[in-house]
C-alpha cells in the first residue's frame, strides 16, 4: 500500500494544469472521508426523496398559479423575477420538467444531517469525479469510495439520452468552475464540449445549463435555448424554472397551512424523513400579524423583533432565498450567534427591506459534529490531523434513459476547521470523496 506522502504526490501529479477551480486551493488528504454503512444507506435513500420533494414543489407551484392552492405560495417563489422569465417558467410545455442533477448541502450533526440547501446547478461535479477516480485508483480498488472510479462520470452522462452531442454552457459569472467542466467533458468523450453561455445557440446538441438564471441579462443567447427546449428541438437541463431554485421551499415545507399538501404529495414516510433533516424555517415577510398572533416557535409578533434577541437566543441562520448573485456560495449567510448585536440587527433590517424583490429565509441553526481527518501539511511536509466540522455534498443524477431512476454518483466532503461555522470550500478546508467504512461517521 502506498504511503501517505506517495498518495499526495500522485494526487498532485494527476491534477490538471488548469486546476479545477480558478485560483482556488484546498488541503489534500490521502484518505477518503469515512461514512458508516448506515449513513451511506441514508444518503442513497435521500436522492429519490429529494427528487420527489422537487416534484411536489413543482406541483404546489402550479396549483398555486391555477388557484387550487393559495396564490401567496407562487408569489413567494416568483417574486423578483422578470416577466419574460416567468412566462418561460410557466409554459405548459415544460410543466413536468425537473432538474436532473440534485445536490443537497448536508451538515453532519451529532444525530444525522441538517439539510441547508438543495442546488440544481451545482459546482463540484468535475472535482468530485476526479477525486473519486484518483482515490479509488490509489487504493488499488474501489476501497469503498462511494461511486467508485466512474460513478460521477456515469451518473452525469446518464442525464441525457445519449443520442446526440452535449454542450455544457458555462457563463462568465460561473467561470470559476469552467476548468472542472472542461476536465469533465474531456473524460466523457468527444461528444461532450464546453461552450460560452453568452454565445450558446440551439443546434443539434443537448445542453447542460451551467449558469444562473439571474444572469440572463448578460446572456443574449439563453432565451433562444429555452425556447428551443420548449419546442423539444433540444434537450436542456436544468429547466428555466427559477422558482424551483429558491431556498424558500425549505421554509414553505414547514408552514402549517401546507402540511397536509406536502404530506400527500411526498407520501407519509418521505415527509417524516425530510422533517428529520430540514431545519425549521420561516420566510422573512414583513407583513404585520394580527395583534393576538405570534410567529411559530419564535414567539415574536414580527421579524423586526429578531434584532433584539440576545446572542444565546440567536441560534438562527439568515440568508437570501435565491435569484441573486448573493444567493449561492454562502455569500449571504449570516449566523445570528456569530454576529454582534449591531451586525445581526443590520442583517435583519436588510432582509426585511429586500422583501419582496429578494426574499430571505430564516432557519434554526444546527451545529456540525466535530470530526477528525488527516491532511498533508505543506509547511511541515508531513501528515497531520484536522479537527473540524464537515459538509457533505452527495450528487444525485436523474437518468434520462431509465424513467426517473435517481442514482448517487459520489459524495464530496468538505472538512472545515472547527472554528468555522459556515461550512464551505476554503483554503484551509480538506476536500475529499467519501467512502464506506464500518468505523465511519
């Protein structure tokens, strides 16, 4: 078996010259992050549940527009979007279209997971594929690496029928991820290519949308792609449905008037399981309540009163719901217990003033459990242990070849230093694939 130093050297030798993220670095580890068989089974089951969750959200949105459910539901998820995009999103020709790549952000807690986001256009696909391939190869076999050497590649390839070329349309706004997409396309073969989203045009190829819908004013060719997909001239995913990319669904999931709707759409077993991992949340709506009413679980009469909570009472997370350059990469995330009173009050005031153009959601904060994982310290040139907290990003792929089959392609672990409450990629975080181990977390 290769030594840790030899594994690190092999990882670095295999790193493409262009890297994976523009000007981004991370800590390397010779070992995958270990997950127990039980945790692995939970992750396998989560993919179909999240696919069902998105389908339920799609149905609830459609019913809200038709008037068979309250109109305020669609108002929450459609607010701030340009009318031209809403017309595309509501077109009945794509009424059942759902994203075919699903990546939740899961904080590993003492008693399971806390689901903080569901990303339909996620970064990290190429990186996770590369890490899985390398770590499986370094061990001489798959060594329990989830997805093995090709799970991510096979999963991503399966989201298209396979009867035509595929173009991955990457925008300048998403350019940091272009290197990993170029590596991914190279691994998948000459039928795959990366093209600038700014000049992408419908032709004979299927299209993977790797750009955010709020960036459409900078993408003159994008509406033509959407129209071609509506006419079934091209196969395109993720669909132009910005309402499905709103974090507010995680708060709407908990709203009492919608409980039975969710329960019916998801089926009882899935509904109960999702309640175990989705933190309780609220849409931060400044509308006044009746004088005798309070916000559930908060016991406040309006969200402005959040600003006066003590630090111990602010075990809460505030973030923008979506459709904004601040809506991804934890850019808008504010953890109440980690801020001063004035900083928290300013964050609350901004959330209220941004409504309804950019609604925010508030969620209960679930701290990650402490873990330990080895990494290679370049400064000391030796293997050391990082004590930290981990975010798990499983990648689920919905097959276009097997009806609604949802497969788990791989799982990326981001192990962050223990003093970091926002778990995201950073220079001092370890990025590794996950593997199944009897002694895993």
